C-alpha cells in the first residue's frame, strides 16, 4: 500500500490480549481510530502522522501495515477520546452485558457458554465465551 502526503488514514488499535483471550474463530475485528493526516514519508514503508495533543505520548511514525484507507464510513471507527490508549496502541477490553446463554452437549459432558457484548463494540460484534472463564475473570 502507498499513501500520499496529505491523505487521511485510520490507525489500527487492538485490545490487550492478556486481559481476555479471544478465540481464533469469531475474534473481534481490528478497530481503528482516526482519521489522521499523513505529514511525510519516513523511509519506504513508514509514515509520520499528524496526531492530536491528547495522543502526544504515542510516537507519530507508523508502518504502513498499521493503516487503513479512510473512506468516510464510520461504522468501524472507535471514538479514540473514549478509550485509554497505551504506547503500544492497545486498550483494555471490557464486557458490558451478557446477552445470551447456551449449553452445548458433547458425548460425556455439557459446555455452558455466554454471549458477551464488549465496550466500544456493537451488539453484532458480541462473542461467545465459556461461562466458567467469564465467571473466573468477572465474578
């Protein structure tokens, strides 16, 4: 991917993996903040962004793999003012509400699951988690 100086891009952020493990299937999609303007090139695959003062603790040079072209559709953009970003562009993912429960029966045992909606995500992005793990992390 190549971008021009002055073009607007979205910057990829991700939830902290240590706080809650997401299974491979049905994983929450990467989220983006922005849009931010590209100021200049730094090498062949790195760009400097015009970050706001509230993001001053984050280094302004990013690899092209961290960008997504900005088209104006705001459905997949997180309002970055509402989350606390760390220097490595991660944030804590917290659940808001349990939407549904399910019991899957195997040959010899039953597995209870809960469908959780996460903060900063829509109901459609809710994920199924094993109920025992949810109770351990959120008593």
